[in-house]
C-alpha cells in the first residue's frame, strides 16, 4: 500500500454500535474513512442473544445480526473495514499515526476511539482453573453445552439477568447469584426472572471457590451477611459482573479516569485535539447500544467539523 492509500481523513478504532455509526456518519459526511474492528468485528453485542430495546425492530433482534448489518452499512457507505486490531497509536504528531496488528502504519486527520469495554472476571484463583471447563464469560457462546444441566450465573445487572433467562433454554435449573439483596437489573428483566420457574435467585452470596476434577462440578458460596457457606452442585458458572474499558493502548496518550474510561468533553473530544471517543469506552453511566450509536454519530460530526476547521 502507498502512503496515500494508508491515509484516511477519519480512522475509527473499534467496531461496536458507536464505531459503526461513527464510520457511517464519517463516510456520509464526505470523509475518507477506515474502521479497525479487530478479528471479530461487532463488540459486546456479538454476545447478546436478543435485543428488545434497539429502536426500529418490532421483534427482538440477535446482536450478531444487528452488528453484521451495521458493518455492511458502513462498508456500503464507503468506509474501509479492516478486520484487525490497532496495536499502537502516536497521537503526538499530525497526522495521527496508528499501527495495526499486521504491522502496517496508517495515518489519520482525526481519530475516533470506540473500543468499548470487556467483560470482567471475579479474580479468584479457582475461577481461572475452570475457564473453558465449566466457567464461562459468554452465555451466548457456551450455553448450548449445558443442555439438561444445572448451572449458575454470577452478577445482578442486566447482563446477568439476560444470561440467566437465555440459559433456561438449555439448563434444567439456573441459580442467579448476587452479592446484594436487590438486583441492579431493570424492572422488566427482574419480572421475567421472577416468573421463570427454572430460575432461583440467591441473594447476598458471593462465590468462594469453584470446585471439580477435570471439569467444574460445583461452586461454594458464602453468605456475605451471615458468613454461612452454601454449595451449588453445578457444572456451569457464567460470570456476568460488568466490564472494564478497553483503553490499554491509550494509557498516557489521552486522559483516562480512575477506572480507565476515556475522559471526554461535551463534544466528545478527548484531551488530544482531533481525537474523539464514543460509546462504552467513555460512557460510565448508560452503556446502551442505542446510546453508543448516538455518541458515535456525535463524535463523527465533531470530527468532520474539526477537519473542516483545519482547512480554513
Ligand atoms: P453492571 O450493570 O455493572 O452490573 C454488574 C453486576 O455485577 C452488579 O449487579 C454488581 O453488583 C455485580 N458485581 C460486580 N462486581 C462483582 C464481584 N466482584 N462479585 C460479585 N458481583 C459483582 O454490568 P452489566 O450487567 O454488564 O451491564 C452494563 C450496562 O449494560 C448496564 O448499563 C446495563 O443496563 C447495560 N446492558 C443492557 C442490556 C439490554 O438493555 N438488553 C443488556 C446487558 C447490559 P452490585 O449491583 O452490587 O454493584
């Protein structure tokens, strides 16, 4: 590729709803644009089975289908989609320089970061031992293997609730283990949980240890109020306790908050002029696909304005 072919007005890093929307708006705004989406573009929604609250769909839409459509739409608008990661960025020079997983260097007049957030693990030693042997971070990916089994889901938010409901398609019983006495999940999901006879909500408990031989056979729980121990005989444990922003390569390059989220101003600008951020990588509060898409749109509009100003 020539130097010219490696230059884009706007490069979007990340391929969730924020990234694809930013790419669609960048291309539609007349900018040459590229999106680096990693080896499996789509972000967190790839692991979401049914989305009921993304406007425009009367019936639930499968996350992977929604993301495929967004990717096709971005490509049709003229964005070049690279199915590889950005592994390094130099935001101190103009144009900005980015290195991809294959070792190529690309330059951009403006950059939009939409790298999202990754699922968290509990961090207890036995958890690592059984990852892939009963412990999983992705109900959509692994639920199928637990047909006819008893399993548990750890967490109390929307992800945990959705996972527990989804897993009842396969499992005979699903324990939803939450560390407090009140779920964080939205009312509608909590209602669904309560009305599902296969689900038992275990409040005020945290996992102490995952146990088994070659594969998981049980989880030891501790009651956080009484200290009492309870044992669940389960062959699957799905961890759904939230996310960590994917900002490792931006550390020291743009300002991050204490939790690692990118700090943005009201126009989604980061601490580096010409670098913008959108979606879950900067959203500590809402973390909804539709909000991410909206912020991707805003970031692209601001990036286009920034490039226009630079021409004056
Ligand atoms: P979340 O809302 O941050 O919930 C994480 C849950 O895990 C909380 O209940 C938390 O307990 C628990 N937790 C955290 N660390 C833990 C630990 N070390 N041990 C035990 N439990 C722990 O994360 P999320 O459920 O992934 O959702 C993230 C965002 O995406 C939310 O805004 C959610 O609404 C959104 N979302 C939406 C949909 C949808 O609309 N269809 C689907 C999935 C997610 P505490 O409650 O005690 O803090």
